[in-house]
């Protein structure tokens, strides 16, 4: 036969060989000859009906599989090329070189937003022009580019990678329920960030917006991060060291609509709080960013920071908060009920499922949540696993109900969709059929009032990074907490020594607590209750000073061995004397404080703690215009210092018993400042653990004065 080149490509000729059960080896001419010999017409193999016309022979190409998503073409000269198979624009296959950069990011579109007009495999097979290519692809196992599997496969949760980012939508509310409802004691969770103008008893929030959740890919860290840990970031610890290596995870909420309704106590109904949404909603917008640092070796949260700005009813607010080791958007509630913070953003699947296989009927319990895979569900045109989760402790302790519905897909390390439905209360309405212990426990750990959360997160875009996180890995020069903490020899056991108050000994303030307490020799008659308590084994468990030039005002709270307690307000000018000590006011506490000298821990004096806080190499954030110390290391004139002794017991200062079962108390020192700048009023506060010098955290709030 005369040399004639078929108009069909080698790939299509091979497809015809597959269909007709013929070998696929050989060059183009051999394939044509084999097909003609099997009885196919000349036109079917791309030849003319008449005598052949000589044409240049095309170079041979060989179809090869690289992986499930990549197909490459090899030419005789072994050069990688890019080719496109076009059949009336129904099927496109982009052929890429087989050398892929290790750091290439993968971009997936979550199932809920994938193209609705994509041609299905059935549509493709109906077209005779592409049947050969489809069959060859299936025959060779290269159909991964369509992801045509009709059965949802089990999988284990994907680990996070540096550079992972997911964008998602936020919608609040459930039926006629607002996104957030908080009343009475639960208002502190909100007003930690927004300072109210009135005495509100209940608030309602509705919001809509979007969020971005991501893992930072650290670069250009100083000092440099070891090459094998590239991607980690340098992070500050509670003792001031900046040498920790951590994974940084950020989450930003952007609320285009952030409406708040507020109820005040009813004057007509004897100060009760209205249940209905009687308060008028005011419009607003808000942006809130959380940044969490997870230390590499111990995989524990090193710090959590919050940065927010909001405009509510045309009034702007700004704020920043940072806590070390503890704390979160839900404050102490996340300490009492571990895991509840998972409701506040799309969950990381490995947090909840670890390495458990996600498949129909699977179940487990982790981080306080009991979960069960309900089965397959469809989002958009694709299938995901639907999972139901219930918070065990909220249910077991009869505190209300906390449930989540989670939709998970294999490529996404976070929930593709997540709905949250929470009602927590200690008013008894949610505590039917509960044991007396559960009722008592709920009354003990929860504030008065209720808290509701109802919202939905839905992924809109996912970008995957390249390198899996380095959690669990050790690193050189990793700080050791026992080295950074204060030495035991600077601690004073004042509780066991029957002293009246924690040691002060400050050289930065004129009227230390030691000097101030000398005033009781001169004002004792006006503060007889306090004097009697202190003369009979009592002590000071809370104190706060306010300095103005040469005068210092002290407010001290005392407790008697019989648990009676109260407070005294006085001021001292110069050296303590009858002329320089002035009694101002006093009162008693309706709720008794706890007396427990045996649980008072040994502490460093305030002078030692002041030196650590004012050290700009440890805590640069605490000095300067926005801190509590000026550029020379002295206090700003409007700075106040205080302390709090918390002990296990039954009274007002039993803060530890509300969170843990410890028998050891705690002492914290707090430094705060308020000042005005233009139209803004700022407030800054920092707290430090007096036992070991660890900073608990700091906050800054700003609003129009």
C-alpha cells in the first residue's frame, strides 16, 4: 500500500484499536494497517476514499499516565508538551509537564459552589466524537480529571498544611431565633469587647457576612527558622520569650450586617428582664480577627489574640485582646465546657475526628463532642458526609443543648458546611429530669441568664498549601518554662505567715500597700469592721490604687475568718499619719467572700513583677503611648495597679473553684489605664500571675468618648 498519513491522531487510532480488540502498539502506519486489516473502511481510519496522497508523516506521540489528575505527552525527542483534545468544546484535557513544583498550591472549589453546567460522563459518552478518548482514559485508569465516582468513599480527615485558606459565608439565625441571644451574666461574653452605655439585661444579634480561615505560611522570620521547619512562625510566650516556634491560624469575620437589639430591666415589672425582643435593633458592621498560635512540640495553644473594629448605631468601637494559654471568644465558658469554641468557626476535621475513618455509621467522642456520621448528603451536585455532633457535658450536666451538623468532604481539612444550634441556661427551664447534682453544678458554674447561638458557615473557596504542619517536632533553643519563670527564692509565703496582704515593696509608686495599711492605725474607728477582721486573723484579698500627683487612693477588700467581708476606701498623702490618712467610704459584700489562708500561694512582690512588665525586651506591647508604661519605663500618670487573691471556698472570691477542682489558690496583679485621645477614650489592662511571673493577657478597648 502507498504511504498515506491518516488524518486521525495516534491517540484516536489507539482508541479504535481498543474498541476492536486489537493491539495498540506500533507506529501510526502500523495502527492504520492493523485497523484496515480488521475490516474498517478507509474513511473510518482517517484515509481518503480515492488513491492516497503522500503527506509528511506525523511524529509519534505516546499517551502516558502520571497520576490521577495529570496526563502528559511524550514525543520521540522526550520533550514535555502541552496538548488540548478538542471535540466541539465538549471535552478539554490540559496536558502538563510531569515535573511539578513541590510548593505548588492546589485550589479546590467546595462542593456547594462547583460549576452547575459541567458536562457529565454520560453526556460525553453520548457524543460519538469523544467515545474513543473516554474509553481509552477509563481503560488506562486516567479518568481522575472528571472525578466520576458515583459512590462516596470513606476517608480520614486531611491534615492542615502551611498556606491552607478557606473562604466561607456566614449566616446567622434559625427560624425566628436570632444569631446570638445573651442575658444577664452571659452579657460579659459580649461586653468584654463592647462597653455598654446603659444597664442592659438582654441583647440580640443578627449578622450576615463572610469569613476567611487560614494557616499562615511563615517567611522571613527573625531569627531565622530552621529549614526543616519552614512555615512555622516565631511567637511570644507568657514569660516574654519570643523564641517559641508555632503554627499560626487566623480567622477573620467580616459582618456586612451586624444588628443588635438590647433590652433594659423593666421598671414596671420590678426590675425583671423582658424575654421578647422588645428593644429596638440598631444597625452596624463589624470585622473580627482571631489569631491562634499553637506551639510545635507540645501542640498546645500558646496564645490567642483578637482584633476587632465595629460601628454600631453610628458609634465606632475598636479593640485588641491577647491571652496566653487560656481564654477565647467564650472566655471562661470554654474552660468549664472544653470544646464549645469549636462552634465559633468552621471546625478543623482532625480536631474532632483525629484519624477515625469518616464513613456511614461511624461514631466517636472527642473534645467534649459525641459525633455520628449520619450518611451521604448532597451539596450542590456533589456528595459529602453529613455528621451530627452533640456536646456531651452540656447535655450530661443539664445545662441546655449544644448541637452541630457538619458536612465533610475529603479534600477539605475544615467543615465544608456547619450549622450550630445552642441554648445554655441555668434558670431551670432546661433542667427537667436532671439529678440534684446536675442542677447544683449548673447553678455553680454558670452565671445567671441564658446564651443562644444559631448560625451557619458554608465554604465558598478552598486553597491548599503544600507542606503538612510540623506539629510534634522539637527544635533547638526551644524555651523552657521552668527557666523563664520566677525563681522560688523570690516568692514570699505571706498567707502562712499570718500577714495582712500580699507583698508590695514597689520603688515605682510612692504609697505602697505596706504604707497604705499603716493608715488603719489612724482611720480604724471609721472602718471598725475591717480593723476587727485584720486584728483577728483576717486579710486583704483585693486592692486597687488610684494615684494623683502626691495623693494615692486605695480601695481594699477584707475577709474575716468567719467569712464576713467588706471594703474600705481611703487616701494617703505623704507619710501615713492622722493628717495624711483620710477615710472616704466603706461597705460590705452581700455575697460572702471565702476565707482560706491555707490555700494562699507564695508570691513575688509587686516590685519584682513591675520590673518584668516594664522590660521592653520581654513585653514591648506594654510600653509606649498605648501601654501602661512610658518610654522611660515609668508608669503613665493615669495607671492603676491592683491585686486579687482567689482561693477555693464558697464565697465571692472563689474564682478557682468555678473553673477547676484545685485546692491551691492563685494571686494575680493587674495594671490598668484609661485615657482620652481626640474623640477616643481608651482603656488598657494587663494581668500577671504573681506566683511565677507569667502574663495572663492584656486588652485594649477604644470608643468615642
